[in-house]
């Protein structure tokens, strides 16, 4: 199975600042990469699919980039509601696999 | 609006069985592949199983292969997960999700606890 590795494990950011999250795949997943946001006690929410396409109703401050094995999720100006855990996930090969998550916390 | 609602979770002893259901509405259920994803307490997300739109193809994570069976009833807009030979490590919140370029829509999950 393809191992997805996210870094850092925790990111401390002040509101209004930029956050950059990384995701590395153990082998190429082309652009079949998604990002999800999960808040405590809630289900995950799809943010980005196909590496860089925002899902419906996702604010423009969220952007994704990359292809192959290296991917990035950028939140341009963190809002209070953005503090959460973020997961990347590849859907190029079975089994689909998730990264271990990056927690974005208030600095 | 799209809605998926899981049910059937609970506390079960190791080695026993449990059946989860997911009721879908707000979209043409028979046109979409559906997945189960689980999350152990305090841990990350783990993909469990998928079934194609018509039920003809199914894939499972190695950790559940041979013990879990995914199925669907397109006439009732319902997805199911039959879980047999349950183990303590199967303890998790189980989510069903609609596939549309990744996992587009998720339910709120149902908690399964495997404990004696």
C-alpha cells in the first residue's frame, strides 16, 4: 500500500498568518490527492480534490498544489474556524490511504 | 441536500458480529460508489472498504478482508457493512462516505466498541 506522510505533525500559527502543510506519497499518485479538514467531534470535510481543485463551498483561502509524490495545502490567512486537523489521502491505488494528519493549533 | 446517516453501532464482545447501515438521500444513490472509513479513538482515518455503484466490485483493507462484507441495496438507498469476528482493534467510529472525486460527503459516524 502507498504510505502517505504528512508534516509537520503539529503547526502553531497565529490568526491571520499563512499555514503550509505538506504531504508526501511513497510512490507517485499522479494528481489523485485529496485534503480533508476534521474538527473535534465532527466528520471529515472534503476541502481539495485532484490535488488542487477546491470542493464545493470551500473558501478561496484554501489552496492545494503538487503532483506525483509531493503535495502542499496552503491556508493563506488563518481564520478561527480553520484550527483543526488536516488529512491528505491518495485515491490513485487500492487501498486508498490517508496521512496521519497535521494539527493546526493557535499560537 | 446530500445526506448519509449511519446506524447500528454499539458495544459487542470480541468474536461477535455487528451490522452497520448507512441511509442515503439527496442524490441518485445508484450512481455512486460508496465507502466505509473508520477512526479509532484519538487516532487518524483509515479506509475500510468500497463498493461500486452497482455492487459488482468490492475492495477491502487487508485488516478487515475475510471478516467484513460491504453491500448495498439500491432500491432502498442503503449501504451496509457486515462485521464478523470482531476484534478489540476494530473499535472505532465508522463513517460512510459518497465517492465523487475523492470522498465528497460523509455521515456523522457510528461508534463501534469491541470489548468484553
